C-alpha cells in the first residue's frame, strides 16, 4: 500500500498505524471528500483464506447490527494487488486500554456509564444472533458524542472472530481450537468444547468491569495456561476485596457476570444493560471507591493518538492505529500428556506454557471469595401461586428485557393499525394508540419518530425503573430483538408537508355537514398540542 493509490472509491492519504497483521491508513472518498479509516491485511495474511474470511466477518457483523455503538463500515473487498481491506468510519478518541494506561482505574460512575453503553450495543448484536467472543479494553473505543451522557460514547470494535447466527460467517474452527484473548475468555471458551453463546460476552464484560474498577483483570498468571485454569476452576474475586468502597450491589452484579455456569449469568447484553441502568438510576450519586491503584493523574481529554496495547505479561505489542487491527488469537492444541498453549498475536508466538503447571489448579488467593448472592433484578413482583409439593419446578421468571418487550409489542401492533388511518399525520403520542401503553414499572412508553435507527418506522422508549427519561436505565425498543423491531420495520414515519395541511382549525361552533350515511362529521378536525388530530370533542380520531 502506498500513498496516493486508489482503493475502490477511496484515495489513500497516509498511514496512521500498523500492527502485526496489517496496517491502518487515512483515506478519502474521491468524489464526496469523506475521510475514512482503511484497514489492510499484510500480503502474507491476505493469501490465507481463513484469515481473510475472519477479517471480512468483521464487516458483515458490524453492518448487520445497525447500532450507534458499532463502527460504520463503508466498503470491503480485495485490492488489485490481492490485499484484503475494510473501509470504515474514522474515529476521534481513544481506546479504553489507553485510558487505563493513563489513569490506572476508572471511578465507579464512569465505569458503569461506559459498560452500560457497551452492554446495550452487545444486546443489539445478541438480538441479531451475533456473539463477539473477543471483548476486552482494546476493543472498546471511546469517542466524542455530545448527544449522550458525559459527552462520549463507547464503540465496540473488531467483530473479526464473531459468531453469526445461522453460521453465515463461514468461519469454522476445530473442536480443540479456542479463539479469543485468554485474560477475558469465558470458561466455555477456555474448554473449546463449543456451546459459546451471548452469555460468553457477558462473562467477558464482567472481566472488563473488574479491570476498570480494580486495575487488574480477575485472573492473571505467569502464562496462558495459568489464566485458563483459573477461569475454569478458581472462584472470581469480590471486587470490593480488591478496591474498598465498591458497593455490595456492584459486587453482586460483577460476580453474576463471572459465574462459571452460563445459566447463572445475565442472559444477554440487553439484560446486563438494564441491570446496570437500574443501579445507576437508583443511586445517581454512587460514591467513588477508595484505595485506587492508579497511574499518575493526567487530563481526561480524549486523545486521537495511535493506541499502544500490552500483552498479558506486560511486554509491549506493536502499536495499532485508531481502529487497530485486532486479530489476536489464542489457540489451544490438545496434545498427549497435557495441554500445550500457543498464543498468536500480530504474527508472533509466545513460548508454550508448562503443561504440568497448567494441569493442576493453583490455590485460590484469599481475595478469591465465594460468589456473592445473585443480585435481584429490578422487575415488578409477580404474584406467587402455591403449588403442590409434587409439582414440576416453576419456569424461570421473565427477564426485564423480556418483560419490556412483551409490553411493547401490543403497543407497536396498535401503531401499525393507527398508521393505516393516519397516513402523513404527525408523530403520535402513545395515548392516541389506546389500550395499555405502560412499561412493567407502570410508566407510559414514549413514541419517537426521530431517535430510532433508520430501519424502524417508529420506536418506543421505556423510562426504566426510575421513571425518568434520558437516564441510564432507559430501554429502547430497537435494542430488544427482531420480535419487537420487525413489527415496525421500514422507512421512518414522516408527517405530510405542512404546506398541504389545513391551517385554519374548525371550532366546535362551525357548521357541520352530514355524510351520505347520515353521520355528522366536522369538516376539519382541530389538531392537539401534540400534533394528534382531534375531533370536535377534543378526542383523538379513531377510524
């Protein structure tokens, strides 16, 4: 790749970073002038089909999710010289691992704010059947965004080894192969036995939470084998034992994420986002924990410099660009007499770990206490019903996301009926749709015709447990999966041109004209202050 060359519609300006498997370049659309980041695999990797497939998998996964927390993909393909490339949104900010290098740890409110955004974005991916499988601070990028809390948004990067529902990715791995970064891998990923689903991402987010709050991941060791054994056998540390002052409810939330059994974790990113939002909504002034093990204080303004990442053992990795190349793989090969571990990152091998040390679990540290009780989910209480002692166990209670979805679906279905009779009308108030339009916490939903993704006619927003719009525990319809979004899939709702709408409302004393059937109608119904058309009695029109 050279400066001034043309890749598709983009002209290459200059290199902005390089990793072990490829480089990142600043590029500009030749006709539009839009700047973008161009990720290009090195020739030796562009010739390996399995790596190219995994590379393009990132583009396919990202474009199918359509969430503001996912980097936009503009184009991808093979250059005339055979190099695989992806053209994507140019981000202005810093990777989360660079922020941690500057600050050591984050305070509790910032940690919960960032992780709620990440969990919500992953919830959108999980609703599409996509599992990231390689979440870590290096793959979370913080950008400026004045439209969200604290003026910044977390973007999830590198879906290169994501698992797409329906096996559309074409990426196949052997049973003995484990893909991911060992420090943040779930026990099921460490075993390499399959069955990895969205709850594996929840586990990884639990590891990231510990890293942000306590300055180190929950499990560390001298080699990859040590780390994997700990993921499989050692109880996770209670965060407050590593950093005093962390509230018990945060301890419980993290330990639920880090449960060895996937069934004991939050069911998806959406459920985790709701739980974090409920914590923030119930305690808007959460105290910052004490005992911070931080680096020297530095300004928290975002940097656009290239990110330098570190390996588990602390040795520097090749610097990466704003978006990074981020195709690091840990491969576990089953060998006679034990396990041999080889870590591939940027084309460099790490010496295999001692298989005898990997085969025996280390003694748990004093900080590795038994998990705290699972936190209570902020769901409305359901009436208890007595059952005979011999009856089968009751099915699990629906998750908060399932409860919100169940209440949103009939409201959106009523909108579909309403829209047939009100084509071109202004965006309605939820009361105009009739019926029960409250969320599980008894608060009325809000309809939005502007904030939802472009492939949604309208959206619904629940104010969450705290009942206040615009707070961290809000739940949006477009984060709840196809069962909800497919009800209003299509072009955004748009009101008719005001120039063609009546400008003089008819009052209740205007003349009335009988129709052919004898029914009397007002000739021009007056609009309400919300834009919903009302009849002469001030009630919403329903035809």
